[in-house]
């Protein structure tokens, strides 16, 4: 039985709903080889499945289990559960799970549960990391995220919404019983442990109406996908699309982007260009990756060739180099480089020591300002030009603001 649906599953729900044309474009592309990060993520999912199944009663039992996990590959060749992964990923994920149990009074749950939306959308199914029910008969979906890249929010998360919808529509007798008479509220939760980040659990409680509207969107999108000329719409959901390197909508976006010089853009044009640039970043990476792969496989890409990366000198025998340097006139301080580890590295080294003795001498120091989308949780910085405008009398402010926004007209 397939583990992933090519039609629609949790990880593709947002993409299919927003870009129905992705269904056929992706079908035409073979599945890429699993990446190292994906394999590591799957191994960590397997570790969480083991922990939740064993359900250690107290911290001693938990520690024993974690010690047993250390050094195992859980069937993922070339990977290993290290002490670092236990401290940075598995233990914080377990702690967040325990918080969730208490906060929402979770009573009963399925782990790695296959759920199917096929009665509404043929071929749509997926596997929920955890599907739970609480004391108020509300259902909950929990997703483990072990990547350190993008923070995935629970709010309006279509992947979690898809799993909840599929659980409600699944015709498996056990699931029918599980979701029978459920309350109209649904809890969606992301557990994402990241180094240096305190918040591991993100929760959003929604209603069955939101879930139903998602089902309608999913059904309409798959209808469009099977119709004539299914629409293609680039956006943030392009990230993991297999068709991205060859997608005509991405190529059209690139053509549109280079047709205008940034210097001549108004603020509205700039806002649009920023969105296009965000979408194209991934496409550009994919184009480079694909071109390199083609060249490595022996294909010709006119105007391009493979070369060695810029070489840098390395010791062929570091021990011998050390011996010779130490035998020379130079002092130890000249030949060794020592720098103090950073607060993040100290926390990684010993989180107890960090929390008890070091954290009061840590300050957050930003190396400068950067641009972020409006939705970013960090507080917006008021520019000095804006501060100056605010300090001016009202009439003058209008003139100044008018001058700055002139390009929007
Ligand atoms: S790359 Fe984006 S626009 Fe193109 S098919 Fe995939 S999701 Fe749609």
C-alpha cells in the first residue's frame, strides 16, 4: 500500500488547493531520491513513535529509553540517533507532547494513522503523526517537524487540516467510532524543536466549519486539476513541488521579473517584486541543481561546463604538520587558534549549565536590519526617516509622507 498519495495528502494539500495544475505536472516528474534531511526526519518520527508507544511513566524510565535509543539507526541506514539529536530534538518533542496531553486533556490517540479523504477526493489520503481525542470529545492532529529551516505555524495549516478532514471522512470502522459525536472544535498542533528557540509547541483550535471549507476547496481543486488546462499559480506552496524546475508558471514569473529594472519600481511594484523574488529563489536553486545533475550525467548544457570548486590548501597529514610546527621556533599560541564558544554552542554543550550559570550574561545582538514579510513575529523597526517624520508638526508630516509615497501614485 502506498504511503503517500500523488493526488493529495497532508504535504501536498496546500499546493493542490492553490495550484491545481501541479497535479499533472508533478506526475510527469520521477520522485527525487530521499535527501539526508528527509531521512533524518523520518528516523526521528520513528523514534517518537517508539516513545509514544512505550509511554514511559516517569523521567527515569524516559532517560533509560533515550539511552537505549542512542546509537540506533531504526532502519535508516547511514543515520544514527546521536546524543545531540536526543537533547535537541527528541527530548524537547517529548516534553511538548506531555504539555499537550495536560493542556488539552488528551485521552486517546492513534500514532502514525493512515487517514483517507477518498470518499470526497478520489486518491487523497495521508498519514497523521498523531490523531487524538480529548476529554471534551474534540479531535486533535499533531505533526512532528524536525527541520531547522522554516518555522511552520499551526494556524490555518492546510496539512493538519487535511489530516483532520480525512480522519472525519474516513470509512474505517475504528475511525468512524473514534470520530463519532465529536465536538465542533478541532485542535491542530505543530511540535517543532529548534536549537535556540524556546517555543516548541504551536497550537491552533479551529472549528469543523473551517475543516469543511477545506474539504470543499480540496474537492474543487482536484476537479480543476482533472479539467482542461488546469490553472498554475506560483506561491509559497511551490517549495517542495517536484515540477518547479520546468514549471511554465515559474518561467513566466522569471520573464516578468527581469522585464523591469528595480530602480524604476514604485513601492507597490517593489512589494510585488519581493513576492516574485521569494518564489523564484527556490526555482533558481532548482535550475542550478538540475543543470549540474545533467552535466554530471554526461548531458550538454550549451554555454556551461563542470569545473572544480576553487581549491583551498589543506594538510594532507595534520598530525605531521602539528609535529613540525611544534618543533619550529613558534610558540603554542602562534600555531593554535582558540576562540570562546558562542551562547548557542554553550547551550548545546550543556543546557543545564547554560540555564543555571550563563544565561544572565547573554544579550541578543543583531548584526543589522533585514527585510521580513508583514507576518513575521519580530517587531517592526521604525526607520530614522520615519522617526523624523513623526517628530515634525502635522502639516509638515503630510508633505514628508507625501514625498516618500509619491512613487505609489
Ligand atoms: S512550481 Fe508552483 S506553480 Fe509550478 S506547478 Fe508547482 S506549485 Fe504550481
